[in-house]
C-alpha cells in the first residue's frame, strides 16, 4: 500500500535510518539487550548522522524540523528490523540537547 504522508526528504531520512539500523543496531542488538542498555557510542553515532536534536530550533544547534513524522519513521524502521531504540524517538529533542553531561 502506497502512503503519501511522507515527503521526499522524509523518505530519504527513512533510507538513511534503515541503513543505520541494519549496519549498526541489528548486529549489536543482542549484546545491548543482554546488557540492558545501548552503549553511549550509539547515541554519539545517532548525533553524527543528524538524528539527535532534530526538533531543537536551529538557533540552539538543532535541525528545527517538525519531528512527529521522523519519529514515526524511526519506530517503523526499528520495528521492521525487530529491534528497539528504547526512548530514542521520544527523547531526541530534549535530553541529548539539554543534559549537562550530553557532550
């Protein structure tokens, strides 16, 4: 079924996330699940591909985008790969950008 709710930019984001999930999360996921957490390097990797702080206004260093559909894409791609990214999709806009220890 074709959906027309995502823009071309959002579909590009989907392809990037799908590649990241398959390359970085799927192989490591069993270790993360056993440890009960993803390593800090995972969150740094998300930042390096531009996923962290997407809804933070640009003047504060974020992307300043409407985050809802991007969050849906993260959830769909994680579900497709049978992994979870925990609270990543709900916390991208706040904790990573506002935590004094996020650096």
